[in-house]
C-alpha cells in the first residue's frame, strides 16, 4: 500500500502542470487569496512559481504561501517607484471618508490613484529582459493573475504565455463582467451608501445605478491606462484587456453562490469563494488567547483588518468604542490595535485586551467567541460566514458596504455605520441585542452549515478548473456570441428600429384608410343631400 501511494505521489509530480502565479504585494487580502490558490495547486502535485512584484514593503514580510514546494520569487520595485508608492499604513483617512457626491469624479480619481500606484512596478515587469527570459525558460502551462492590477496579464500576453487564468479577489469586477459578457442588471447588488432589499427607497436605487456604474467603470479606466502604458512599452505587442479576458478559458471570482448575492452569470465565470478557508480543526489557538477566552462568559473580537487600522481611528471614534467597553464589564473585548499606545492603555477598562495581531481564524473557530466586530472585508466576511459567529459589520470603504449587506441578509449579522461609533449607547444596544437573541447565532450557524456542506467544495472547483484551463487552453464555446456584437446589435436597437418602423407604417396605412373612408362617405353624403 505504501509503495502504491508513493508511486501515485511521484506520478502526480511528474505529470503535474506548471503554473505561474503573479501576485502583487499590494493588499493583504489579495495576497492571501493568491497564496491560497498557490497552496491548493501545489498540494495537488503541480509545480507552482509565485511571482510577487513588491509595491509595498509594508507587506513584503507577510508569508501567504504555506506549501514549501512553491517557488516564491520577489520582484523589487525601483527606487523611484518606492518614493511614489503610498504607505498603506497611511490609509487612515478612510475612517471619515464618505461616498463621493459625484460618482463620476470619484471614479476618475480612483482610477488615477491606482494607476499611479501600479505604474512603476508595471514598467519594470514589462521591460525587465532578464525576468522575461527567466519566465520563458520555465515553460509554464498556465499563468494566473488578478484583474485588479492588470499588468500581470499584460506581461503574460506580451510573452505569449499559454492559458491565462484571470481572477478577481472580490465578489464581482464590473468592468471585467462587461468585457466577458456577464450580465449586470440593476437591482441585484446594492452600491456603497445605499440600503438593500425592502428598505430600499427610490433615492437608494438611483444611488445604485450611479454608484455601481461608477464602481464598475473605474476599473475599466484603470485597465485602459495600463493598456496605454503596456502598448507603448511593448511596441504594440500586447492585446487590449477586453480581448485578453474574452479569450481566457475562465474568469475566477472570490464569490460564493451560497453567501453572495444571487446574480445572473455565464459559464466562463467560476465562483471559488471559500477556497481560502481551512477546516476548523486545522486552526490552532495559542495558549495566550486560550486563557483570554476563559476570562469571562462572553468574549467579543474587534478587528478592522490590515489596511484600515484601529490605531488610525479618529479620537472620537476611539472614545466611543472605549465607552462601549466600559459599559459592558462582564464581557471580554479583544481589540486588534496595531501600535503600543501608553496613553490609550490608561483609558481602557480591565476587560479590554489589546493585541497587535490576532489569530482570527482560530478565534472564530472557538465556541467561546460570541460576537465578531469587523470592517466587512471579503476575507473576514468569508471567515465569519464559515465560522458561524454572529457579527457586527462596520464597513469603512470600497466593497465592504456590499459585503456587509451580503452577510447581514442571512440573519446572523448587523450592519452598523462607522459614523455611529462615537455613540456608545447605540453600539452597546446593538451588541446586547445580538448577545440576547438566539436568532443571530441560529442564523449564523445555519449559514456555516450550508457553506460547509455545499455540493461542490470551492477548493476542488478551483483545482478542477485550473487543471482544465492548463490542459485545453482557450475554449471558444464558453464565450458568449453577444461579445461580437456592436452596441446597436447587442441592445437589439436595429431590431427595435425595424419594429417601430413597421408599427408606424401600419399606423400610417390605417390612418390613410380611415381618411379615405371618411372622405368617401362624406362625399357620398353631401352628394345625396344635394340631390
């Protein structure tokens, strides 16, 4: 039996595919998603090279790949690029930011800011001949890169790498959806700052139309800017991003049909949300947090992720949180706080534990954790959904508002405005409502059971489709024929014009007939009267 197992293992190594994954060091949640994909492919016996173009040194030390067989290669940015790139620890202004009153202006600004962040590392990727020769020497069967910073896909297209697999670490990238022919009808998704469902008003639906359109097309503007740069640097030897997406075998998204909003889609789009989640038994809780969870009967975890930090929170927001902690002395609060702040510690009641880093999956898997207060990043949303822990979602920026609404509709979470953080009475009432009502725990646990028992496991879905893409490459039958239509054909404007013309012609004939009958009858009447 052991000999057979060894033979099968060696067989998988010999006949495994060779994958290149391009994962910019930009956002930690994006990096974790890409790292999980690398581990899944490597665990299945495939050869994986994990190329990390480093935009932010702040995240460069984060280890997102667990499998030692994955070859991790860092691509450093030049000195000029390091000076231009923002420090992600300086994103604290989002705490008090509001949705743009002019979505079109906000869309243009966001695209310009992101392009500036990616510009220098993209130039290096597309002009580094040593990098190109090294990549070509590896003879990859497929390359995987995210349609957020499109430069990795432009690099693969320039080098004519086989079987591109674009993906998006969020639920849906509207620009990509439009490009590949995935329908995006209105009223399926809420936009940032609007209500969803029965509470939605006419104003909210107007916000959805404007906000979602702007959010979708800001990435289109970004990809266009990057295409102009790639076209210039490669002498025109790169396809437009729309064609790259259309001709790819699949487009992977970090959405999950049992958690995300139900929306129309096409066969090319593959939902792999949940592939980053490890079984609960594999999460080990260290002794420190084990003791903390046993201090009181109730424990609440407060964490706002890695990009937006608690230490950057405005003073009046912190004061509201601290007052909330003080008003709930029988509850232990574990607060992820990134800095040593002696003045803050003096203000804290004894039921608050500060920690620069928390083992979030392990804490969520422990039954002694009662509530999770979080920002609504998709990684945390996915983790709390799988864990079955009631939560308070306090979205800060970007897609977090949509993620929060997505989770709350399952009945195990409450969406809470960040601007209400100074109101300790309201926050205490929200937390106590969740703790005292068994419905939140019941609904959260039901969602967890659904996610753990979905018919097809996300890890297997991801693996199967990546192997399929490496084996067959482009599959034309997966591309909607509507992608070949121009604007007039796509929206059937020519057919509509023909129908309108026919109707108008029929109306004209009827009018002429009535006019003829009227005059004929009138003439006969006057003739008879005259006689």
